[in-house]
């Protein structure tokens, strides 16, 4: 396990843009990095 309990495979998949990563985990990684995700209609 690496960054705050996330496995290397998850981080690799996230970096490569894998379409099936779990959104909650993505949000948690963003929070660890001091970032937030905003979704808005354009």
C-alpha cells in the first residue's frame, strides 16, 4: 500500500486515465493533494 492506503495499481490506473476507477477513491486522492473536483453543466 502506498499513498494513504491506496495500492500502486490504483494510482497507476488513475494516472493512465482508466475509465473504471472508483470515483470515491479519486476524490480521496484529490483531497490528499489539496485539490477538489468540481462538476458543472456547460
